C-alpha cells in the first residue's frame, strides 16, 4: 500500500490531467465498433457502468467470463447460445496497472481482485480459480500493444516454467468493457504471496518468524523504497555514483511491516550485497552463497538473457526470502517481458548478440534513470558460478529451449491467436500493422511477418548464447549434458 501522501498525489494527478475527458471513457480502442460473435478464446465482460477506471485506487466492477473449454467455441450472444460454461460471474475491484505499458500505450492493462462482498461493505476478497488456473484473488489483465506478437510475456514464462519454483500462468482472452470490444488480453497470475503462488507466510516480530517471508523488488521510485548502500557499476567496475538502486516492498506492503520487520529485511539485503562486494565474495562459507540460491539466480539470468529483456535485473526484479528454518537464501522470480525478444529500438534492445547484464554502460549513455544492481556482474566474475551457469544452459537447450520445441511453442501460441480470428479482431480495434509504435525496432506488415521475425531473432539469439557459453552444436550440447550427469 502506498503511503498516504503518495496516494494523495496520484489521485490529484489523475483528477487534474488534461486527458481526464478521455479517461472518463476508459480509453476506448481506435475502432470501437468491432463485433465479436464467437471465439476459441474465453470471453471476459467487465461492467463499470461508465465509471472511470483509475490507476491509483480500485473501483468496484462486475466481471463475467465464458469459457466452454479447450477446442470449444465461446459465444458472445448468450441468449442465442444458452447453457455455456460461466467461469466467473461476480464482483471485482479494478484499477489500471503498469508503468510503460500504461503510460506509453493507449491499450491499458488492469489489475483486479475477486470479491465476496461489495466494496462499500468492506470488499472482502475471495480466492477463485479462473480459466483453470489455481485459486487466488489477485489477477492481472495484460494488454499486449507494443508487443504486436502478443506472446512475449507468455513465451518468457514458458521458457522459465520447468526450471523455477514459481512461474505465472496466463491465458489469452477477449475483453468487452461496458459493451465495447477492447481486443485480446492475457488474464494472468501475478507474483504474489497466495497459497498457489509463492505461498509466503506472514512474518512476525521475533525469532524464526521474523526472518520470513518477504517479497521485494528492484524497481523505480513510484512507491516507498529502501535504497541500496551500493551503486550500480559500469562494465569496468567503476561505481556510477549518480545512480542508486531502490527496493520496493511487495509482500508485506511497506505500511503493513513493523519496524522490526523492516529493519530485518533491510539488514538482510545489506548483508547480501556486502558479501557480494567483498574481496572474499567467492568464499563458500562467508561469501555470497549463504545469502542467495545460486540455482535460482542462474535460472533467472538464463531466462532473461535468452529473451534479451532490457528491463531485466533493474525493473520488476522480484526476489523473495523464506524463513531461515525453511531456506535462508534469496530467490528470484520472472515477471514482465513485453519489451524482450528484440522489441525495442532503445538501449540496444533489438540486438541478439549482447549480454543484458552488461548493459549499464549503454543505459548510462542514453540517460536511462534506472540501472542494474552490481550483483550480476559480480556473480559472473566467479568461475564456479559461470561453470554451473554453462551446465544449466546445456540442460535448457536439450529441453524446452531446443530449436524444434521452442519453435513449436511459438507456433502453438500463434495458432491460438489466429485460428478463430482473435488476432484479426484485435488488429481491427487497434490497427497498427505497418505502423511504428513505441518502442518497436522492427515494424511488421502483418501478424505472420511479426511471428517470422520473432522466430529468426530467437534462433540467432540462441546460437549466439551457445557460442558464448561453449555449446556450438547440438552434439556439443548433448555431450556436455551427458558429461555433467
């Protein structure tokens, strides 16, 4: 929860912005007359009765989802097609979400919570299974816009899924808001404390319970933050003293943490960073390994690098810590890859032949405000870390990142979007083929062109990483994997 003064400032800003007239209409698509009859995707209706959806506070809305199951059509006309499966029909609390996905895109994303009772009666939340995903009350509706393939986030999550403790699930759907067709969205789990998410316990003020559980995030300063005692560094190791790394409190929120809990997690971050910065950082007993789960950090790095996600490490960089009795080390979680896979014309985001973790120099030169913590350069100075990273890459490349498998994943996502016209309807609502939108590097002429470019870019990226990590051919990958096992 944001502190009261920041909440007040955000509310006043929304009320005073010149765009408030458009905001009252909730940012309709360019073509508000697109008709949806039937689709292979779930249909999501949200009704706000003409109220303005805000970014800083939630409003009450009604949501209904029709989902007749895989390989079955869903029909918008529920009178002509009675008996359809209603996946959810109830109250939600709703707001806009996102930073660049909100500020730079007319197609806005949403955050919502499923409610058991109206907001005026307390707004008690209720955990619900949506679209066959695990029960929770905290959800997102991602709004792919600059990502014209509409698959970057899901593709990133599918790369990470076999390897990491928790990876969000997401489902394509088509959204109708107050009777207007808004296009293809992704109804998605968020990284949160829920039983079927990270399953975090509530910390207490003493003993083992004080040591966990905490979810933190390297991010910008749009919320209350704790500032790192270490500056980001250039590639030559020089501290960039005009820049600071900031950590947001995600669970519990800052306002729900006691002084003892805030002091504990701040000290723990300080200890981890001091160990990484020390001359003896490689020492197995006293170095960084007592503070981080090395495998988790390696998996995060490999997924973010395979995607060449220029927001990785420095924005939405979520990490968590459980109680010492369970595991005293920090672990990483993947989130937010809409600017990955060569999508950006800034910060060398289009390239597939550079390491993202070494991008501070480029970002500094371009005046980027938020840089990466020094952690990742430091970790990659440890031969033991890089040895495990190379072996793990061999596992990736002989599993779900094998060329035929990852190409099949892309084809499967593309088929879901095109088989019953969802991509075409989205493009009618938001006509952007052949048109540059921020921050695209490649401007595709149509969906097939976009998917072909995605495949070619990724194949070249994988080949470059193979060469850098000592796996030049499929035979080499198999040989090293066999040796490691």
